[in-house]
């Protein structure tokens, strides 16, 4: 947290032209901002808030700092110490530099990799490219080599820690502490974007990394002969992001004709002018232009990558009419089946399966767990966020194991071991090859999904959430769940169905284990409790790290051939409603219900 308690009361804001807020703590925070920030637009934002007397808005922006969530430091762009802007990026880079110097004796020679995407905010004078250049400038000002990409690239091109995975605890906390220790920009050089053009310590890794990526991508190509003659047409949307060029190259690497790009969305646009929400996870409602183009071109498959190309959405033309937009869990069932099917073709010896792993986050479908139980390979769960998957992949690889597929339900997939990160580019072309193979067998993606469920049992999932703007209410709700039937006693039923296991990651508790200890890392900063019901339903309640929400993930994991999907869906809806009503008490706690 930014220490707003420091400093004397200010009757005026000195040379910066803003008047006092009347709050000494806030005045000090404003003084620091106006003293340090060299971006005229974000300075003007703070000055206008002071002039308008918008003290709550100022406190929100200036009296706290960004913290690490499930995927790095995340916040809206704009002025303030808890926003993404020039100053906070410079501060974060300074802290990172100090921490890396302590961790790596050879840091000053090995340097850092810096990438950027197409996003930006005109009002703040910020763009991903500008922030990348400022990051580079901070490092170059301390004579650290910087490998800065010359153009926007997919997130998977930019590795994180030395193992390639996103950083996790305890690095996160120590980096935050390092940031706090040196908040004032070191020198004017930290603001000099031009350093990346003139400094000999800056190199451009684009050609080398792109070539290596596309070469290694071919290790996921199993049926090139079918790809070159595939009659299917594919439409691709990059959602105004980085994906267009790289997905085209990936298709070429697999022997496909290039997918048909959505013309309105293939070029970078930080304003995302053609979509109401630049997130393909929203499904059909944001795929409108893709669907119209696919109908015109008689294309059967739509592939949509998000703006930084690490997520993938897929839609398929139904045999009757309309389109099937696959959920993240459904795509994982298909991709998990596909990766093991091809791995087994190349490794017929059952003994080889002992070194095979698939991973998923704990709020994702248990379909891979079912695959593993029947097929004999290993499955592991991680905490939500691909940083946990990436780090576990590294650990398993160090022990000689092979992770052939991993995913999170929010349309994040990793096929093979190309990078320890979700990857929309490689996933898109793998889906294309799977569709081509199935088409040759007179099957659609959806028909194969049904075949998978027939073999392994239906896995029907639902995601919903409640909005709660009052943190004490959230604390009260989870305290009640943990003391439901007396002190330290969790609920025993949900919707009249017996709860057979409870796992509370926040408390480090798991009733299914002999020692009652959860194998997942304890996360005290957020709440997450999973209930396993006797009828096969698994339900997780989890607080969001970035939004005022309690999320609810439920899944009915049925045995093969036990019931019609419609019956499972109806029962899952009933259990989900009971979970919300009995455990969260929305009406009593003034919660707003939402369904994803």
C-alpha cells in the first residue's frame, strides 16, 4: 500500500497549481503524484480531480497500489498509483530491477525481454508500446541489456521468470516490497522512450523468436497430409489485437490455406471499435462479424483470439441451423482427447503413459481427471491462474515428465510444451487440424464432443456469480460457511444432497485427505471453497481477485451412459441455485445475481 500517512499537511500544492484537498494524507499522495509524473495527460487527470473536489476518486487512485492477481499486475489505464500508467510502470520496473539484481548474479549481462500488444488509452497518453519503451528505458538507464520486440507480439512470445512461467509466490510479494522501497523515478532517463532507438544494449528478438516458435509449432502437427487438402474453410478474428499475422503463419506452418480474416477486426485498434467488448469469452454476442463473414464465405469453423492472442474461442456451424459456440470446458474435452489420441498413436507402449500429465485449474472441468482415471495417465489441479500451471509444468518437466495438455476454463489452452503459458495461436491451428481430421472421418467437432461424453460420461458445467461491493459482507458470508453447523463445521448438504468432501484452500483444509491438509497452496488473500456432492456435482465458491464478485463454478460429472444431458443440466441448475440460496443468501446480503 502507498503510505499516504507521510508528510505534513499542505495548505496548497506548491508549484503544481492544485489547491489543498483538506486531507493531509491525501494531499501528500497528490503532491507525490504531481512531483513525479511527467505525463501531462495523467497529471491533468489528477489536477482536475483535485479542482473538482472528488476526494473519494482521488483516494481510490492514489492511496493504494496495484497488487499481483491471477495474472500479474492488472488495473485500468489512467492516473493514479493503482492504475496502469507511465509512472507506475517505471516504478514497477525499478522494483523489478532491484529484485532481479538480488536473485541473479549475472543479471546485468543476461538482461530482460520486453514485449507489448496493441492496447492503449488515448485519454492517458498510454499505450502498450509506450509502456514497453519506458520499461526498457529504466533497464537501459542501469546498463541492463533489453531484448525489446520491434512490433506487437502474442503474450506467449514473452517469457516471464527464468523458467518461462509467470511469477508466483514468494516472488510476487518480494517484488512488491522492492517497488515500495524506491517509488521516486531514478532519473530523467527513465522517461526517455528514445533510448530504445539509440542504446546499443537494446536488441530486437522478433525474427529469432518468431522463427523458433513456428519451427517448434510443427511438433503439434500430426496430420499434415490432411491439412493441405482440407476442404473446410476457417474464419479468424483477432479482435483488433496481435493475432492476425501470427495465426496466418501458424496455418502456413501446418500446411493449411490461411484462414479468412474478419476485415474489420484484423488490424490493431486500441479502441476496439467494432466490438462492444474485446473478449471472445463472451461468446456469440461478440462474434457477430465473424458469424456474418462465415455465413457469406460458407466457412464451418470460427476461431477468435483475444487481443494479446493467449486465449481462443471456437464456434462451429451446426448441421441443422445456427452455430455452436464451445465453452472453455468443452474445448478442453476436445483438445485433451486430441492430444492424448495422437500421443498414444506415437507411443503404443502402455508403460510410456506413466510419464504423461495433463493439468487444469481447480475451477475448470474435471473432464481431464476422468480421462486420466480411465486412460492411465496423470492429472493434477492447480490454483486458478495459468501462472500456477506454468510453474507446475516446469517442475514436472524437471522430473522427466511430459505435460501434453493444460487448460483453464476461461478459454485458455496449452497444447504440448511449446511455452508454459496459455497460447491462442497454437491452440487455433491445433483445433483446425483436429477439425480437418474429424471432417475426414465424417464427424464434426460437436459430434466428437458427444462421442467423448458417451465414452467418459457427460460433464456439464455452469458459471455464475454474485456482485457484492461490501468486503465485510463477503467476509461474513465465508465465515458463516466455515462455521455452518457450529464452530469449524462446514455445510453437510446442498439442495438436499449430501456433501461428501470439502476443500477450503484459504484455510488449507481438505476433508478427503487423511491428514485433512490441502495439497494446493494456501491463499489467505482470497476465499475459495470446493464442495463435492454425492451425486457427482462439484461446486466451487471463489472471490474474484480483481472485481467485487463471488464466483460460483459448478459441474455435474456423470458416469458413462448414466443420464441424458438435459436431465443433468436441470439437476445442475437446481444444485447451483440451492448453493447460492443456502450458502450466500443473496436477498439477505443484498447480492446481485449474474449468470455467465
